[in-house]
C-alpha cells in the first residue's frame, strides 16, 4: 500500500491495524475461556462431598450446579465468539 507524501516506514497499512485488532480480540476471547475453566476447577475443588446430607441440601446443591453451568455456558459462548470474531477480522484484513 502506498502512502502519498510519506515514506514507507511511516505508513501504517490498514491490514496491519486490522490484524492487530484481530489479535487483541482473540486474546480477549482466549482469556475468557481460560479464566472460566480456572474458575470451574476452583469451584470443584472447594465443593464438599454430601455424604449424609438431607434431601433439601442435595436439592440446593443441584440448583447451585445448574446455575453454575448456565454461567459457564455464557462465558464459554462469549470466549468462542471472541475467537471467531478475531478470526473473521483477520480474514477481513486479507482484503486490504
């Protein structure tokens, strides 16, 4: 890409800017995925076994696990969306 009135070293191409943006988006998405997985491991390690728990305690634990699964699903979706958006932006940079 030529930049009128500027030397080649002073010119920043559009594809370079788009690739940098794609890298930032992808890194953000991967960070969300890694931190979600780390949170899952921490929660699993903190969870105590219910050996002689009442029916109410078991039901509360099951509801808690279901809530955590929904939250994890949202964060995994956001993380993979970030990776997909980063890939799309990177592909878009090939046009320029």
